[in-house]
C-alpha cells in the first residue's frame, strides 16, 4: 500500500482546486488530471472522505450527479477559503451606527 506522510493536507489541496474553479463544477476527470503523478493520485479513491473534511472545516460542497453517477464537486462558498485551502470564514461587515 502507498502511505502518504501528511494525510491532513490532502483535503486542503483539493479545496485549493475547488476554490480556483470559482464556483464552477470540477469533474472527477479534471481532479485526476490535475493530481496525476503527485502523491495525491493514489489516494483519490477516497475523494468523498476529503470532501467531507472540507465540509467539516466550513465548506459548502455540492455533489454534481448524472442520475446516480457522481460527476464532480462544486465549492459554493469559495470566497471563504484562503489560498492554502483553509476556511477563513466570511469577511466581517462593519455597520456604521
């Protein structure tokens, strides 16, 4: 088996890809192409687990399906993530009183 040294960072790298799509759907084929030849490629079969980790961080991820088959994922609140894939939350809005 292939074991990654830092499993905790995988969902952040996937979050960076979803953020860079700026709200459009990223297909599973695109993810496989992007991570081809990297340490993440052998563990892409666990993509649903990594998406769940993004959701636990605060991400709103929508699964895009064709009937029952999963096609890709869409990060709906991409503006709330930083460039490293960490959720930072909504920008504070100051109200003048």
